[in-house]
């Protein structure tokens, strides 16, 4: 069975030597001294590796079962959920006013990676609740906040998000679920939602569904969509769950992975709902949840890659096959371990360099979110808004690829369920699809985010890269291996941006044919920037005589690998973008 060990040391490096969190001016960050964050991460490491990781395979093999309208979660999930709740993990970065611990989002992100890596299906129950609570926090009335938030922050009640309908996924304007206003100010919600994660289960005493629906007579399409709070059990005057509302689970889906999470068809039959935010402004309110969820899903890509890599590494050191072509390494054994072979090394280095770069990118992104939320920093908000589709799309595509590479290290054994490696690829696969399929993330990046606020945020990103290169121009240790490749990759990104500016208006297909490549090009530049910055931090530690030399030298070598072997992908993506729409659109639909 696969194991999981939380990467606390690497997280501490990112938090304190790269981001220098306790020295920033973000409110709440001064408390994030190394001793404090270490204690939090160690505790999160314990519960995730000792309690959640052993349940990962159980969740995969048992799955969820629907019986008489009730969903049974896998053996051990309820007890583990109680333990997670009691430990206060569900409200780590939620406001203290509502029972949370009030820590910055960056800490929720670091611990969140551990939870997701140890057991993605399990973690989704609390993850969706967190997103729903954030939407209520941002758009709810005082009464709604008081009614729902304390119970959702503690996960005594869980939450869901209900967008998808059988005929409407990406194109939410096609939505049919309707919300009819009632005299008492509530609404009657009727319709069917499908694929609703954590839609029904018994682990919490109530489930608070956030449901998108249309009020009859409102504007056509997406502009007519509003968001509603629909509790599974009506809430009594004293705040306890009361009568059953008109919402039920009709079916749970058989699916490729995340078997431990119930994916439900939810039927709303004149269920009582309460408007969240303003009428017809549902997408705005839902975007609070979706943006948070997209970043959380990006993290799932990183987390599954980390969990799979840890096991591939153990296997590569253990499994004996063939001999090192440069000389025997294990003379007492019948063969050398897999890790001597350059092609296995390539695969492990691909995984390791992605994971550490992605972790830095995620935590840096979380810091931008804290900057935006805790300081009202509009520039940080714009930057993270630009990069959200990159975090979601690039990290989940690459994360999935890395789980496949980890599986490949096991050869045929990777394909056999007993070893548990296929679960990582199956669980990672969904992250490329939900929260807006990755093709749609690319569309959002090129079609909307690039030009947002007159292109101000993409220019700020370019400046950030340019300034780092300029400020470190005299650093000989960084120049050839880090700064020069970053400069080239950034030029590729700018050239791609220029192509879209010149061609996007006159031939939208030219821009959209290159959007997926652009998302990956952008992702590589982000990780390239993170690696250059991490190399600088590692070099400084070595120059200062750090005792743990091996850690920093490993960091530098891993970074050099990324810059030499992964970052050149930007040239390929640029070439594809520059080829425009013709190669993509050459065939008529009938010619396929
Ligand atoms: C396990 C699971 C859990 C889920 N959980 C939830 C949940 O909790 N709540 C919820 O509301 N939904 C949930 N979903 C639904 C999920 O978010 C949707 O499946 C997803 O957004 C895609 O919608 P769709 O399946 O209808 O695909 P479609 O919208 O039909 O898209 C099909 C393909 O076409 C592409 N495409 C669509 N439009 C365009 C376009 N304009 N340009 C280019 N390409 C396009 C897409 O990228 C995709 O590859 C879940 C789905 C699954 C499988």
C-alpha cells in the first residue's frame, strides 16, 4: 500500500527562505515565525499521514453507496472526519468570529496540500464546505453568516456547489433550474443538478447546498442566474437542523477515481432556498467559490504528483533490474536498483522539479491572495486573478502527467491495483475536468484575463520577471543556469502575448487555437521564475554556511534540471501559437 510523508522541510524552505513570510507587511504574517509554522505543519503532517493516507485505498476500493436515499461513505471516513473537525483543521484559515483559527490562507494552502495528497476524495468534503462558507462570508447577510458560518467552519454542517445540469456544463447560460419567489422572501427551487460532489452523505448533521438557478422573468442566459442557499434540513429558530427540505439525492455516479467522494444527482423539488447576494448576480457570488475552488483544484494536481512521486522514489531505490552502464552499483545483489538508470532519473527529476516549483508557485499565489484579502491590495488581486487559470490548468495537467510518470517507474506493477499507483492517476484525472475543464481555463486566460484592466496585470507579471533578472544581473552563480533561461522563456511568453494582440481581433480562431499552449507556456515561465528565486535563496544559504548543505545543493541541482530540461518547452509552445488557426481549423467537421 502506498505511504505518504508530509514534505514539511520543503514547505518551511518556501515559507521562510523564499517568501520570508514573517517579514512581510501582510496583517497576521508577523506571527508566522518558523517555530510556529513548523508546529502547525508537523501536526498536519501527523494527521494526514497517520489517519487520512491509510484511508485512501479504503475509499478507492469501497467507494460510496446509495441506499434508500442515504449515502454511506467508506469505512473509517466518519471517524477520521470527526478527528479532523476536532483538531480544528477545517477552519484553520477562517475568521475567528465564526469559530475559525484566523490563520492566513498561505497556511491553509500548505496544510491543504498535505490533506489532498493523503486523501483527495476525503478532503473534498471539507474543501467544498470551505468554498461555500467563503461565498457566504463574502456575499451573505449578517443573519445568513450567523446562521450558517459557525457550523460550516467547524464542518458540523458541510457545503456543496451546484452548477452543472445534464444539458449544461461549461455553458451555464443554458441552465433550467428555476427559483420562484415566495411571499416570505424565500424561493422555491426546482430542477436537477448533476455531478454534485459531496452532495449527500451522513458525515455532517446538515448539508448547505449553494445552488445556481434562474428567477422566471429575469434576463436571458447567464445574466439571469442567481445563487441560493438551500439547506438539506431547514434550520430551526434555535439553529438546530429541523424538517427535511425538498432536496434529495437521486443517484450517485460510478466514476474513474475519487471513489470515496459521493458524486450525486441532486433533485430539487420546490425546495426552500434563500437568495445569496443579489438577484441575477449569481455568477459573481459563485465566482468567489469557484476561484477558490480552482486554486484548490490546481493544488490537487500538485498534491497527487507529490504522493505518487514519494512512492515511485521508494520503488526506484528498492526494485533491482539491470546494471548501471557505467559500472555495477550493487555488487552483492543480482542487479542494481532502478534509480541508477538515466531514464528513471529523468522521470524522477521531471517529477521532483515540477513538484517543488509548483509548491513554491502555490504558496506564492496564496500569499498574493492574503495580500488581496487582508490588505485590499488591488494589484495582488489582479495578478492572482490573471494566474488562477494557469494554476488550475497547468498544475493539474502537469500533475496528472507526473502521476503517470510515477506509475511508469513501477512498470507493470504500476498498472496492478495492489500497488496503489493507478489510484493516483485516476484521482488526479478529474482535476483536469471539474471547476471548468482545462480547455476552458485556457480560454478564460486568453479571452478574458490577458486584457483585464487594459492588460495591466500581465504587464505587472512581465515586470516582476524583468526586475528579478535585472536586480540579479551581477549574480554569476545564477546567470547561466537560471537568469538566461528565464529571460528566454519570458521573451517567448511576451512574443505569444504579442501574437494574440495582433491577431486576436481580426481572427479569434488564431488566438483560441493557441490558448492551450499559452496556458502551458505561462505555467512554465511561472515555475521558471519560482526556480530562479529558489536558486537565489539556496545559494544565499550556502554562502552563509548553512549546516544542511545537502538540502540546498539538491535544491540548486533540481532547479538547474527544470531550467535546462523543462523550461525550453516554451519555444515549442510559441512555435505552435505562431502557426495560428490554419493547421488547427484546416478540416471541415465532415472531414474528420
Ligand atoms: C467527479 C465530478 C465531480 C464534479 N463536481 C461538481 C460539483 O461539485 N458541482 C458542479 O456544479 N459540477 C461538478 N462537476 C461538473 C464539472 O464541473 C463539469 O463536468 C465540467 O465543468 C465540464 O462540463 P461538462 O461535463 O458539461 O462538459 P462540456 O461543457 O460539455 O464540455 C465538454 C468539452 O468541451 C470543451 N468546451 C466546452 N465549451 C467550450 C468552448 N466554448 N471552447 C472550447 N472548448 C469548450 C470543454 O473544455 C470540455 O473538454 C463534477 C464533475 C465530475 C465528473
